[in-house]
C-alpha cells in the first residue's frame, strides 16, 4: 500500500540515517551520497509531496511517466534521472528532459542519444549500465564490453559519461552481494585510472543500499522503502 506523507517522511528520515551510518562505517562523508527516489507507478501528487522531503532527485523507469510527471510539475524543480531500460525509438522524448540517463547499455542507444542531443544543441549526461552478473533477464553491458562503449562515448561530442550504474541480482547473502557491488566499483576505479572523468556510481536499491554505500556508491535508487509497495494494476 502506498504511504501517506508522514509515513514517507519517517521512511526518508530512517533511510538517511542508515545511509549516514553506512557511509561513516566506510570512512566516507555522508554528504557525498545522493538519494534518488525511484517513483515509478506512483501518482504525480504523491511524487510532488515527496519532493519536499530530504531526497536529492527522482528516478523514472518509464518514458510516459517521465513525460507526464514533468508536464505536471511533479518534481518541483528537483532533478530527474531516467533509470529504466530505454528503447531507441523513445530517445527523443528523454534527451533534454531527463537531467541524466543512467541506463545506456549499447552502441545503438548511445548513437541515438548523440543524434537527439546534437539536434537540440545540448550535451546529454549519461551513465553506462553494467550487467555485473551476466543475467540474461537484465540489460547492461558485460564488464569486458564496457571499455569499447566508453571509448565510443568519448568520441561523441553531445554525450558526457558521468559514471556507471548497475543492478546486481537480489541475493540475501551479504558476502555475495557485496562482492558484486565491489566488482562494479573496481570497474569504476579502473575507468578513472584510464582517464574517465567520473563522479557518479549508481548502485544500491531498497534491499541493498547500505552494502552499496559500503562498496563506494555515490547514488542509491530507492523506491519501495520510500513510497510503499507499487500498484502495477494501474499500468
């Protein structure tokens, strides 16, 4: 069931405390980690209410919801990232609208974003999505494919790669979960060592955001823990 404003306020306060605790445990500054509210399927009114809480930005999974919520002013001036799988035929509706596209996972999608951004005369910020566990059901490039995609992005003047995003598989074994998160962080660090100008490592959701912070995430994407269970019958 969707939470009301006071329930969301309490949830965000708890999440922030747990984020801060995890950051301090890792010897990090809690202020360097952003909270992205993943708001898919929730109505514009609920999103607008949550905008007044201690969240940094919103994350949308579906193009039609991004478009509708922008039109409704639901984000109340806060940034919004596109965090879902993006089809090339919908790129024009997202480029220049989302502050950052987190889910770029192919040369074809990269080229479509470059073309749309060039037409608008802008530079679109993006993250490259890594499929760290090689799951067939998930999008993202393999670690081995990351380097050619990063090189291709560097050659396109209307995109700017700000970092990496990953969705490790759900695993109740903390050691397995943290090992996969650490593997993404290692790729992030290697990219920087190769000269990438990264500042964003997006990983961690409602079930593993503390582990993600321990392993170096600079942005966590949290939906259910803020808003409550989603109602997919509305889709």
